[in-house]
């Protein structure tokens, strides 16, 4: 098996570190902060974000099992996450009308930062992610440019699920993906038309 170029390995690890920072650590702090400040609009926005961004966690488990669909799920998650942060007109207006505060400034800064990160990730990963998504599991592991993106999820498994088999974790990812697709389909086809861009459902 050919070895992936160093720059690609460095890019993969940098991407996962940035993902932990922008998509997990910062929004978790903001959610806790919003609860302590009793900012209902920010709370609701971040709860919606966490529901949507769960697809990224599902993708990690799929990649642990070397399931190619994990690449497609991870790529799609980067499209859906910025949409979930800017789509809701009522929440955007309510947050915009709030008095200036460190929480509001931090939320706005993070929304722009994570949106830029996701857009760049979508563009950069088009050549690799979409090609890897069409391979078999065996081809995925043996392909240098694809397997390099599996290394961070595999390291995550060693730390968090050391006793679990990769295929079993990947199967859990498939179950999670099925539930996610069903919920997303229900929302798009049955609820979105009624709610329009109102997160409150008005």
C-alpha cells in the first residue's frame, strides 16, 4: 500500500483538531453559557445545531468501521451545520435585537467561524471524500489518500471504545444514520412547509 503524502496526513489531523474545537468544544461552552444567561433564543439555536451536527458524530462511527458512506455523511454534515445556524429567521431576528453582550458577540463570532470552516472543508474535501465514498471497505483501507482520513477516528476508538470492534461501532453508526435520515426526511417533507423559517413553529 502506498503511503499518503505528509501534507495530506497533516491536513487530515489538522481538520479533525479544528472540528473538535469549532463543532464540539465552542458550541458546548456557548450552550452552557446560554443556559446560565437564560437566553432562550440562543439556547434554541444551539439545540437545533446539536441535533443537526449529530450527523458528524455518526460519520465518525461509520469511518471507525471503514464504511465508505461515512465520507458522504461527514461531507453532508458540513453543509447542513451552517444552514442550521442561519436558516431560522425568527431566531436570527431575536438574537439581533438582543442588547450587546459577550455571549451575543461570542455566538456571532463562532457562527461565522464555523460556517467558514465548514464551507472550506466542503470545497477542500470534494476530490477525496466523494471519491472515497464510492469505494468498497477493503479499497478504502488500502487506498492511501482515503485511509489517512480514517486515522483520527481510529485513534478516537482506541481512547473511547478500546474494547469494541470497529465493525460493531460502524454498525451503530449505520443505525444512527438510518434514524437521522428518517427524522430529516420527516422534518423536510412534513414540518418544514408548515414552519417555513420559524424555529418556534409560528
